[in-house]
């Protein structure tokens, strides 16, 4: 009787735990699916400065176009804060004045639209969503960038280092990175700005004046377009070592400045735009970052050159923008197969914003920064 009693109790206990396990599994809620949206500031003449929103998961279906501010002459950059929901667009108005506007991604309203003197260029925002870092324009002469209060548009300080400041980048690991188009020799360096002390250091010299660049997720490596180079230069940011990767069998003639470069989010590849007249994108194998290997070249539907490129957060798509202020569309490529899969409106100032239950869950970047 005793063994039967023990067996009965064991069966009851096992049944009880089974029921509890089943009940617990059934109670686990399914995580909500993020709505993945691509926000693209239009650059074609008819709707320049407005923002088109595309549903990434629905084949980049156009969801809406948001009217923003009047008199946009030249869009210069875009950034967004996951903390505040502010979308910031740097632009020159039709008179040439440097401006930045802030729009709320939650209700599409313009929160402020301010002049930022003496000019603006491709900007960045800090992780807390409090400060914007705004270059003073590649065509200008000011030897600083402006630090702007992201809530008001007020300039709160200047950081001095070189003139003709251009693309400002705040990658995942920081610090603030900056290049310039200065032709006095200082444009051959990549600048690093400490976001706490604002101390400035630099890496270089490179072989020429720098163009667009992109930094990996740990701020260990940077890839750079460099003037007069058919190819790119790669920097080990920890040691300062710079290597050159040349494009074999490139088109004839002077490359000028290849304009557009970015890491795929998994950092296995770097994609690089050709010259303004070269309808190709060059893809580098970056499994060993300091020994890049050219692995593919993509032909563009437009038959013309491109001016910028970036990726979605997951690394599903590469977005190749046409030449500046062109009406040609921005071409979408499958980032894994390298196949062309579609075209959206003309934009080089675009990034992903994801929403869960109506709130921002994560944001992408205009720059092709590494995310591994």
C-alpha cells in the first residue's frame, strides 16, 4: 500500500507541474511587432523639404507625405531622437540662409524652424536627444561647428578646429566625428570631438581632402571617400594606421570625389558610391577591415551617378540616392543578394524609425554606421 500511495502522490505532483508549466507557457504574451518606417526628406524640386514616409515591411509602400516648411532650397541633412521624437532637418532656404527645423514624428507638427548662422550641413544628435551638432557648411569659411539646443534651436556653444565643416557623425560608440572640405591642409584629417569636454583630436593625414565617411559600431574603424582617389581609405582609429583600397578597372578620368559610403549593419561589407557620372556602387568585403577586397559592383537603373547611401537598421536594404537635387529616384537594393528591388522618391536624407504601440522603439541613421 505504501508504494502505491507514493506512486499516486508522484503522479499527482507530476500532473500538477505539467499543468503549471502549460499554464505558464500559455500566459507568455507575444511581443508586439515593430512598425518599420522609412522617413525620407524629398530633394526633387516640386516637393523639396517635405518628408515621405514609407512602410519598409510592405515593399516600401508610400504611407504619407508630410508638409513641413516653405522655401527649402537645398536639404543638407537629417537626424532623429528616439527619446524625444524630434526629427531635425538642416537646409538652406532659397536665399541661402542656413536653417534647421524640428518636426514631431508623433503628430507631424513643426515644433520650431530656426536660422543657424553662418550655415548648416549634415548634422548629428546626441543619444539623449538634447543637443544637435551642426556644421557651418562645406562652402563656408567659419572655423567651427555649432552646438544647438535640440529643444529650442538656440546655439549654445561653438567648437573650433577648421573651416568648411561638413558631415558630422555620432556613431553608436561616439565620440562626435567631423570632416571638413578645408583646402589649407586641415581637410586631410578626420576630427574627433569629446562630447563632454569638447576637446578636439584628429586622425591623419589622409591622401587628400576627405569626403563622406562612416564609422563602425565600436568606433574602431572608419572608411572614407577621399578626393582624387578611385577607391577608399580605411583607418584603424585606435592606432591611426591608414590603408588605401583602390578600385581596379575603374572608369577613365579624374574621380573628383566619390561621394557616399557606408557599412552594412553587420559590418561584413562597405558600399561605396562612384563618381557623379559613374552609375555604379562598389561593394567591399570587410571581414578583415584593414585588407578590404572588392567583391561586387552594382549598376544603377538611372544610368547616372549617386551621391549618398545608407541602410535600414536590420541590414535588409541599401538605399542609393541619386546626384544632389536630382529628380531621379532613390534606388533600393537587397543588401544581402545585391539585387535591385525598387525605387522611391528622390532623397539622400533618410533614416528608419520603428514604432511599437505607437511609441518609437529604435531609430536608424542617415549615415551607414556599423551596428554589429
